[in-house]
C-alpha cells in the first residue's frame, strides 16, 4: 500500500510533467499563431518572465547568494536560451510547427556529440543510437512536408538544432 503523502507527491509530479509536456507541445503552435516576428516575440517573452520573477522574493534571495562567476554563467545560459528561442520561432515563422518540432526532435543527435565536449567526458555511442531512433519519425514528417519547406531544415543556425531559411530571411525574423 502506498502512503497517502507519497501518492499525493507522485500525483502532483505526474500532473506537473503532463502540464510541461502540453506547454512544450503547444509552443510551436502558439509561436505560429502569434503575429509578431521572432525577435519581438522573444523580447516580450523574456520581458514577461522577468516581470513574473520580480514578484518571487525567494528567487531574488537566491540570486543575491550567487558569486559573480555563477551570475556570469547563468547570464551566458540566458543568452543561449534567447538564441534558441529566436532561431526556433524564426523557423516556425518561416515554415510550420511540424517542421520546428521535427528540428527539436533532432536535438538528441546533436547533444550526443556536444555534451561530451562540454562536460568533458567520454563519448557514449549509446546516446547517439538513442538519438538516431527519432530519424524514422523525422522522415515521416519530412515526407509529408512541401519541398519548399524542406530547405528550411537544411541550415542549422545558432547551434541548437533550429533552422532559418536563408532564402526567406528578409520576410521577417
């Protein structure tokens, strides 16, 4: 028999996980539906998060306790996340949500190579094998994608698996 407190904790974790999956799944759809170009969309998204964090006192206590080096590391991560969002929403604006989600699915292949370099550990071929397991699904999506949108998937930008169609770049990132 499971303790009621443990059951409640598991249920809460399960609901949080499903909520995150739904948000992740709708990110591309919302990015496509919002009429703003990618740069203002990312700017407003980051501004709203900053405003929301202003209201969380525990967050600011944690920030004050960080060293200058840790703050610089977190600021660098923030820049990478902003570039990730910019290239992701740029790819969504220039193609469609399924192409953007497909590019995200290929991140595991890229990370199989990049993570060992970043964390200075030995390359694990199993990670690459698991990453390559998404390729049949990617091929299914690409097969149903118009030829004009396939070009979008060929030019990685920002080192994060998202793409920009250079032919249509003037249409508004």
